[in-house]
C-alpha cells in the first residue's frame, strides 16, 4: 500500500502542468442522507459533525473525541494472572490446544470503554411547500459542507464548517428572499443530559453513560446570531421567525483531563472552558471565522497533489452514482480515485489533532450510543492503519495524538506486564485500548482468545513512531520520545520470548494468537492459542530491528544493540506452506 501511494505521489509531481490539477474535489448528492455512511463528516480534530441534510429536518450528529465512558484504569487489575502462563505453555507443548484456549480465559481483564455520541442538532424548516432542486456537497478543498434546496420559489442555503483555531462548529442559514427563514432549532443527546433555552442560546449539560460520579461530563453551548426577525426560546428549542440570515455557533468541552485523571475528582474545568470558547467568538465576524478555518485547513490539505491522467470532474452524475458505476460496471474513473485519496487525507486532518486521543475506529464520528466495537482503538491493525498514510501523504504532524497515547500505554502497560505476564521490565499493550490507555488483555474471562489474548499491541504501535522519525529524521523526537518507548516495548519482548522446547536455540512466543484467526488441527479441533505465531515473530523482528537502528542513530546502547541482534538471529524462522504461503 505504501509503495502504491508513494508511486502515485511521484506521478503527481511529474505532471504539474495537467489541467486536472485545478479540479475541485467535491462529494455531492441529490438527496439527504439516511444512514451514517451517507452523511457528510466535518471535524476540527476534537469536535465533529455528521450532516444528514434533510430539507424538512436537518439532523446533525455531533461528537467530541474526548467523550468516553469510564475512568482511569485500575493498575492492580490482573493481580497474579501471570501464574497461569506456565500452565498454558505446558498445555501447548503437549499439544492440548483445547486446554490452552480454556486456560487463556484466566489471563483476561475488562473490555474497553465506549466512545460516546455528544449531541444532535435538529433544524426543522417550518416553511410551507415541497422542497425541490436539492443539492448537498462536501468540499475537500475547503472542508466546508453545503446544502441547497428551493421551496415555493425561495432558495435556501446552509453552510457548515468545523474550525480548529476557534474550536467551533458553525452553520450559516441564508435565503434568497429576505425574512424567509422560519425554522425550529433544537438540541438533544442520546446520553444523560439536560437542556436549557434562554434568549438566543441553548445550553446542554450531561455525562457519558454510567454513574455520574465516575463519568466524563460535558457542557455544550449553541448560540444564534440573526440579522433580523425574532428568536423565541421554549424548552430545548429556539424558534426562528422572519429571519434573513442566521448563524449557529456550537462549542463544547468535556471534563476529560487525561488518561490518568479521574473525570470528576480531577476533571478539567469544562464549564469555564466552554464559556471561554463561546465568548471568544464575539471577536470575529462569520466571514473572518470562515477564513480562519479555511487557512488553517489548507495548510495541511494543499501540501499534496495527486493527479491521474484522464481525470474529469463529472457534473452530471453525483458521487453515489459514480461509485455505483465504478463498482457495478467496473467503469474507469481516475477522478473518483483521486477523490478517494484526498478524502482519506481530509478525514485524518478532520479527526486527528487532539493530544493523546487519536482517530478511533470511526475517526471521531459516531451517531450511536453504543458504537460498533465500542468505537475503541483496536491495535491489532486498525489503529495502525489509520496512520499508515500520514507520512506518505504529507500529514506528518497528525501522528501527534498517537505519540500521546503510546506514552500513556507505556505507563499502564508496565502494570499489565507485571500482573498479566509476570514481567517486570518494559511495557506491553493488548488488543484494544481507549482514552484511558487500557493495556490489559480483554475478554472479561469469557472472550475468545482469538480476539482477547494478545500482547503485541504496543510493540506494533511504536512502529508509527518509528515511521515518524524515519520520514522526518527528527533526532530530538527519536531521542526524547520514540526510542525510549521502543526500548520499553523491546525490554518486555526480550523477557516474553522463550526457548523453543522442540528446537533448542530458537526463540518463540508462547502463548501466541494470530489476531482474529483460528486454525484446525489434524484432530479436527478449531483453536486460537498456539506458540511461535508468525504475526508475533514479524512484529518482534521489526521492533528489534528498528530499535537497533534508533540506537545507532543516537550512538547509544551498544551492548543493548548486540542483545537485540542476538535475539533476532535466534527467532524461529518463518514457515512456508505447501502452496508457497506464509504460515501463521
């Protein structure tokens, strides 16, 4: 994948004169969204919105990437779970895989917390007549979404953006005829909340699911600036009548104060912060806020061009139809491929700018109270692959949230290493994590080992930090951040590796799993737990190799380099199957 993207970038740089360089990158549709995947996402790296774009009722689902259930992890979790590791190894080496799977349940802790939805804005058009000439667009060039439709000869337009510098989601309502805007604007949430309407403002307070005394709390302020007409507040709704132009500003803050801070007892002063966010906006007009947003966004987006010969902007077929023709008819569409590439960059810019809280399984957009897979961080590939394009697509700074999460995992992972694996050196992380940097193997003593029992997450995740150094050659970053974290992950793995009892001198991992995969023995048993798994060995090989490179770049730890190299030389070699396949 990396090779393909890099080649594509070379192509882009080799064709600077093509007209395609001026093509707009727009997703556009001729009907409202009905499901999550059809909505238009906007985000400022912390706040996000999903715009469904209904003409009668425009639902806008809002998220804050720091809004999670739970609280800091219990660093004593696991206790003496490590005492089961020798028993699992004994079962494996006598090839009693069923017993090994069963014993793995004793080496499981709690599951991750849930990423939470924040709020929903509903804009209900109260004007009579059928909506016609519907158009919905997301401009990747400016990170601005637009909705247009007509009703009874009047054209209505809404413009949406999420500003990073000003920490706001802004929505501008206009009409082709003065005083033609008549609508109800309400604010609600899917999680415990209260709403208060006063003047031109809605204030929403609440907390993530769970006990209020142990939950992350939030406060949202929705305010409206109108040119004329009237705004009448009732309950959780603002009623606009006879308005020519209205601008909605939405700001939010949570009590989340870091992975190791209790969200209530040590929480951030979220009410004071959101009040500051709201007051900050009075310093700017809407055009000024809009331009500040565009300038900030384009400093990332405009860095990279991707041009394919033959790309043409299609004004006749909307994005949905182009996708259908591309897949069903196998139609050649270079523009759609260019759009797809830039959409990936757009999403990362929009959801990865919060220290210590990277893009999760849904980026930062989640419309449900219980997101699929808890909306967490899955470290057996998902979190890593979110950031594979970051360096090659010239978005190096956006890996910063991963750096913060790995630092946190190195703290909690020391306790996981001790209690679950009996290792006092270094740190490790399991299959899942969350905003609290949970590092334990999950499953709650009943989950299948194929997705629960795995301790390679930290070792793989530091690859993202190494990639950042490899591209930037930032020795200070390597010295202060990447290398210490890589060394800590290596320290754990040096102790986790054991001698292969069937091939003296070789090093293997045991127990091992190939994440989310199973095998069938010659006796017909379908199992998950094994020893010397290829995935484990590949991750460890890469970790040790990069740690050696890092030590050499810093001119340090000569003896440690030798130790790692010796371990690499002794790793169980990859096994090739009858069909030339790399065996798990």
